[in-house]
C-alpha cells in the first residue's frame, strides 16, 4: 500500500528553482519503486505546478476535448473527447499519478470515465495508432496501446512509467529522458495522448458480422501522426 503523508488541501511553500531529486546510483537501473520514497513535499509541489499550468490553459484544452474529471494529489483524472465527431463522444480517460515524480516518471493508466475503474486492453477498445512508415504514401500503422502482464492497458511511449518499467524497455531508462525538452511532464503526456488518441478520428463506422453489428471509430489514416 502506498502511504501519502500530505493531504491535497495542504500546501507547503517551496522554491521551484530549488526543487531537485538526488538520484542514488543504485536506483538508476532498478526494479519499479512501489512506495513513496521522494519527499512528498517535492512531489506535491511539482503536482501543484504542473496541474496549475494545465488549468491556466483550460480553454485551449476544452476546445480540443480535454477536461479534468478529478484532481487530488497524487492523481489527476482527465477525459478526452473527439469534438470533430457529432454527437461528441468521450473516447477515453486516464489517471495520471505523481507518486515519486520526478525520480520516477508519471504513471498513466486508462480508466472508465464514470466510475474510474482501471481498464484492461480489451476494455479500452482504441489502438492509438502511430504511422511508422518510411515510404511516403505507404502508411504502416503501429498500435501504441498495449497490455501489461496482467493485461492492464498502457500507452507505449517514452516518458511514461509503464513504458520504462516494461521489460522490453530496460535499455531505455527514464533518467535518459528526464528533464529533456519537457518529455514526461504532464503537458507533454496530455499532448501525446491527444495526438495519438484523438487527432485522426473522423467519425463512426458500423462493422457488420454474422451476429451483432458493432460501432467502431473511424480513423483518417492521412492524419495519423508519426
């Protein structure tokens, strides 16, 4: 069980320029950290700063279909809609966790937008496509939504805790990305989720089979980002 030492209502003045997390050599390549090991004041201050920056641009985010469901340290829950589709659907929602940030990267888990249940890959039902083609005019789509060992859905992008904890990415540590160009920050992650999860959607398609018709999201492959 993760224990948190400060409530969301407590605010401790901290000079942002002096916030730093010393990384012991033995932690540079280690198994995932479960408990809060970073001073909670540091993690909460970073949470307060980054969530405040998000809220300051609230009108821009709402125009892209992004809005906050709940925000209490160490978690912010965010829903993503597709305003280009009518009626406007909620496509997905995420819980972004700041425990041990930024010694560890932010955790991103897909959740049900109403009851906040953590979703498995099959429940998510959205591939988050990336175009990895190297030949113009010949798209090659790669799904970024994958499943962990327990099939919990995660987005396979550097700067996200689940990516760096996955055995396939043991040679790509978080500390190689930390503090570089905003990678792994709340704003960076929100932009990437919107880019790969919302931008290319263009409507609904009805898939007919021998039993029950299925409603699926339509994707404009020309807008799928690389």
